[in-house]
């Protein structure tokens, strides 16, 4: 007898089985990375950014708000940007 139940897609690092859960996982880890960078002193002025690729829209990345202290960036304030041929939209 052949099973008709589909096996859910599992993202390899997080173990998440849905795109929404994987997106939340990545955004939470990105916000944590900003706090770690802040503790290490890598948040001077407009220090730059760290990005995480969106799991569904692979030409989109999650980035930090401009000029916000790295220690104060929650995952809810991360913004999604699309990138096409080296330019941001």
C-alpha cells in the first residue's frame, strides 16, 4: 500500500517545517547576532549591517533599520529588502 501523506519540508539548520516558522527563526537569530555584535563593540555610529536571506523570497534579505543601536534591534523591526543585480529596491 502506498502512503498518500506528504512528508513536510524540513529546513536543515532550524528543523522548521513551515516557511513562516523558518522566517521567524532567521529573524530571531539575526536580532541576536546584532546584540552579540553590540556587546563586542561593533556598533559604533552607523556601523553597517548584517543580513539574513528570506527563506521563501530568495532575492530578499532581512536587514537592520538605519542608524539604530545594535543592542536595541528586536526581530520585529527588521526590514525586508529585495536585491536585483547589485541594486536595492
